[in-house]
């Protein structure tokens, strides 16, 4: 096909890639004398009505989208009975190629690319269009470092009948949402899951699940928990980890409900990572420079000749105003590890502790006072004992402490005679929520130590109640459980 001129206008010059339905060529628009990309349908596919409709659907779908982060459709036509789509030519590499070449990306770069893909998806979702195949192979990085989403070949309008049979799995299984893998109906939250997996790969350098075949990979997306991102990438902030975890929740109800909500958290995480590292590189710099002045991170550096001790302060105008304060001397990274406390923080006195088991009945309520009494080591509150780490099907159980009034806690310290379980910390005010969805997540520690200290990403908000949520309890002589012998809050009362 090289040298062929389609419709007396587009001269095919080089093959860029090929798939099951079409081949993409670098071409020359001889009318406007510019390079373009031409996606030409395979000749043997043109007698299959469903494939022909899917190909034409892509042209119609993307032609409706206008966004710097979506590869633009320039033209569409047919030559010799073979339909083609003329696309903006993006000189650069795919995101998959970049990950393969570099490995795990810098956190600011990964978040910047994810944010741009989210912005591209936003315009599609506004038009009730679901991409259904979000993957790094479908993200092009141009010569300026901008990410552009492409290949809407299997997208569908939510208000139209799809061109695929009911129950058929479409999409790439390395990034497929659980409901998509099971052949169920998809919606924008399916794209959100796939983007969360792409972000995971950018941050770790690899996809989360592997199996002997694609069906095995798909079933892992349905059944297996995503590996803990902060375990795979210990330098990552809790803000970034939360974006990955929330986007990739198995149940669509637990994910971000809109791509705009995910974008807000990606932007906040990007700003946190930028100030933690003292700056940003590549496309992250462009994104941060584009933010309004009040949203840009402020990095204060010590100018003496001694080794610099950097206090990074970032002010965010999110949900009415927020601020993250992170010290470079704290190894907790906003969610894991046992770093020391900030010198400006003071201990916040606690009024009471209450067991919390919204999916059951109670968790030793008579022991709750032992979690903050004078004896920091011997006496302890303990969860019920379970047969296995699945907690009888519960998502978790916990204990919340009451500060008596809303306080701005920045750190939480606990002691546990049964280390190894997973801790998540949440905050709320009156009234106590009926389930976990009503709490705001502040931190996570995947393997609690005997003495564990975590930074709380509270966005400078004040909470009265702080929940210590137990998942993945450890095995003891009698079964699976977790114990807390002491809880302390630090911050501003």
C-alpha cells in the first residue's frame, strides 16, 4: 500500500502499526501539504457489517470531540470499497513504549499523564461516550510531552445500542474493569478503572496482574485485590496511593463516580508529589505552570550552607480550601512507615474510644478504653477472632477515637502487640456515619509495626472522630485478629 494515494489526496508513505481491524499509515495530505495518520480498514473486514459499523463509529465518535488530549479526526472517506479515517499525526511514542523504555516513571510525570488522559476522557464522557479500551498503547506522547488519547474503535454511546453482542468482553484484559471482564454493561466508571490501572503501571513499571492467558488476567481483575501501590512504590504519597486505590475499586459504586472527581484528586496528588520532590519535570511542569497562581505549590528552601532541611508547604483550594504540610524529615510519606512527629505538633487529648463494625454487631466494646489508657503496652483492645483474614466477608472492622471537638490532626501513633495487619485511617464529624462510605480516608499503612506512626492527609480540615480501620488481620494462636494497645493523635486542637 506504500505509495497509494487515497481519494486523490492522501499518499501513504510508511506503516506505523497494525491491528486486527486496520493498519495505520503515515501519510501526506497533498492538498494541505502536511503529515497525517491514516487508519485504513483491512480489505477482508469490509464484508463484515458489524466490523464496518464499528470502524465508522470511531470516525463519528471522535469527530465530535475537541480537546488537546484527544487525537483529532481530520477527515474520513472510502477508497476502493475500503473505509479510512484521517487523524492528526502525533510524532512521538506511545505511553506503553515509554514505560517499556524507562520503567517506572517519576511520580509527577505519571500523575501528569494520568491527568491529561482524564481530561481527554472528560470530553468523551460529557458526550455520553465510553472509550472501553483505555491503555498505555492508546496514549500517544507528542514531541512536547503532551499525552493524547486515541483509538476510540470500541467506544460506544450510552444512549445507543452497541455494535457488540451482549456478554462479549471488549477491551484489553491487562486494563479491563471487572464488570467489563464479566461481559456486563459498562459506563464511565469502567474507563476510570482502566485509567487507574494505567496509573499503577506508570508508577510501578508493570501491570498488576499476570496469568497464563488473557482469561486468567481478566479473572484476576474480577477476584484479586490490587497489590498495594505503596508497598510497590514506598516513596509514593498517600494522596497518590488513594487516587490509584479509589479508581481501581472492584465495585463501581466504590470508585470515583465521575472522571472529574478523579481529576481533582490527581491534580491534588500531583501538587503534593511536586513539592515533596522540590519541583517537577517534563509535562508535569507544564501542567503546574498552567494552574492558577493560588493553586501552584510554594517550595521554601533553607539558604544556609548547612545541609538543607526543607519544609514543603502546599496550599490547595480544594473543596473550599485545603493545605498539605509535609516535612522532608518525616519518612512516613503520608501514609506508611514510622516517622517522627513534627516539632510544631502537640498531642491531642482523647475523650473516648468506640468500636465500629457497621457490617456486623460489635467488636469487644468493653475493651475500647484499653486503647488509650495509661498502660501503653500490656492492655489492649482486640477485634473479634475470625477464622481467616477475610473477616467473615466484612470489608473491615475498627475503632474510632473521639477528640471531643474537631481538631486538625496531622499524625497518628499506635502500638500493636499483633503487628502485620493493614491499617486505614479515616476522619469524620457528627453524626457518626452508618458505613465506611461516609468517612474521609486520611492514611494507610499496609503492615502495621509494633509502634506505628502515620501522617494524616487531612487537607487542613478538622475532624472530631478518627477511625482506625482494620483489614487483613494477622494470624494468632486462636485465629485471625488485630490488637491496639495505644492510640495517640498529634496536631492542632
